[in-house]
């Protein structure tokens, strides 16, 4: 035990407290989450500002890029709508459309037809088949 104490005492004597204190003084204070949000907001604003300057300086390129982005958005929305239509069936009994979890397969359609022939309504059959989106 005494050997450990002497080694520790020697290490303490060799430690440069002035240098350690100087490092602590030069260390940047930790940012709070509010400071981080402010910093991110400032960076985002400067990026938007520089993008705005670029658009003003290059109107033809900006128009072309804007048109391409708009076209991609329209195509994406159209595909989304088509997929939603494919997952929708009309119920004559209620007079409303039913949104399904996914598009019905042929075997699902055969099962639905069989259940409806047995006297179930379309909503009852689809519900028992666990196909209705909740």
C-alpha cells in the first residue's frame, strides 16, 4: 500500500496544475439545446440566403430546376393517388368507398365473392378477412 501511495504522490508532484487550469479556461462552454437550435436556425437561414442569391444570379437554371422538381412532385402525387385508388372498393350496401390495407389479390377477390354469395355484406366480408384499413 505504501508503494502505491508513493507512486501516486510522485504523479501528483509531476502533474502541471497551471497547464490543466489553462486548458479549462480555454475550453468552450457546453451548448444548451436552445443554443444548438439557434445555431442550426442560423445555418439554415444563411443557406437559404445564399440559395436565394444564386437563384437571382442564375434565373434560367433555377427555372429549369424548379420545373424538374415540380414535375417530380406531380408524378409522385399521381402515383400515390393511383395506389390509393387500387386499394379502394365501393360498397353498394352503404354507398361508400372502403380503403383497404393493400390491393386485393385474385384469391382475395374469389374469397370475397364466395362470402358475399353466402349472405355477408362487402364490409362484413372484408372485415372478417382483415383487409380493411383502420
